[in-house]
C-alpha cells in the first residue's frame, strides 16, 4: 500500500546545479537540497523542466539523482524520468529504483504526436522498469500534449499510478483531475502563479520552479490553507504571483532569472544551459529589486530571511 501522505506538501522543482565549468555539481546540488530540507519542504521534484532535462545526458541526470538522494534527509524525492526516447526513460526509471528514489514522473512523449495508447505505452514502460509510484506530468504549454481526464482515469487503473502534476492554466482542471481519483490520488498544482487557487480547487500539493527562491512564502501559504486562513493565503499568493510575473518580464529565461536570485540568496549553482537565454545587465538590476521584495515579504509573513542565514 502506497502512503500518499508523503506526497502532500510543498515540493520545489529543483534546478540544475552546475559547477563553474557548466558540469553537474553534486556538492552544490546537495547544498541546495539540505537548504530545502532545513526550511521544511515536504520533498523535491528533480530532473524535470527546472532541472533543464532536455539539455542533459542520461548520465548527468543519474548523477543528480544520486546526489539528491544522498542528501535528502527525510525529503520525499520525485524524479522526472521523461526523455525523448523511451529507452532513455526506462534507463532513468531503473536507476531511480536502484537509488531509492521515492517516486518517478514523466511528461507525455513529445515532438512526434502520439495516440492515447502510445502515450500510455510510454509511461507503462517506465513503471514496469521501476515498480515505483508514478506521477503523470501535464504541461501542455511545453509539450504540446494535453493529458485528458480519460487518459488519467485509465492510467489510475495501474496500482503504481498515484497522481498527476498538472500545469494547465484552467484552475478548474485541478478539481476535475482530483475527481478522477478522489482519495486514491494526489494532484499537484503546477502553475506557481495560481498555487492557492489550485489548492482551493482540489490540489493536494504543489510543485513549482519559483518555490526554491520563495520557499518560506509557499510553505506559509500552504499552512494558511490547511488552517483555513484563506485571506492571508490569498495575500501571500498575490505577492508571489506579482514577483513571478516580474521575473518573467526579464530578457532572460525564467530559469536564468531564478538562478540569479539564488546567487543573490547565497547559492552558486551556475547559469542555465543554452539555448536558455541568460540574464543581461538590465535583468540583474531588476532581479536585485525583486529579491529585495522577496526578502521583505519573507520577513513580514515568515519572520526570517530567505536563502543563507
């Protein structure tokens, strides 16, 4: 019997941590993992979009899995194992099981369009390789594929399938995905800009890219929801949404902006890999101001500063 409670809470979508030469740094990875654990995250979602998976080799993603698991210290670790080729996804799924990862996840197959049975065959190959809890990942804006409620219901017939990370924009989708599995599944809110709305519409948890730079704020918003203080949760969400939109307005890619904010918070994890656009001087000036506002909000709502003490 799979314990679904270990998958309910705040899960930063973990960024790729590189050394000064642009190679995976186990040391920097583990430093940031320990920070997430110390701050109270329920777990981390690794080797996914924020982890720049399309631009990494299978071996690099294995190295991240190993480093994260060694430093997890009670965190629930979910590894995204999706890849362009099923054979690579299967290899990653097998390694996740060998590492002791708690669950695996994957986007649907991308680039070439697939029928529903092709999508499900792709996922089932990973499940069969790992025999770990499996979480579907719906992110139509990136993959061009929308996971239907019908596919989710069919996949839930597999006892290893425990939920879905939903990054579609209609917040009503959270309600409908939750209705498919009810108490037998976990729905993760994907769009950071509507975390509180997603939780109120039925999502049990959240996975997001901006969590790592505003971790205390997401934890506080989640705690407010659980306590029924929806007004404060909404107030915090409005700040987090505004900050996220301001980062997105920069010249550089969102991941590049987040990595620069992490630098300002005391974490050196390298730059995003090309073709992700790096930040420019105007971005840096804007991001310094955004980070200052994040610090002020974290002090106001949580009583401490984000990043290193």
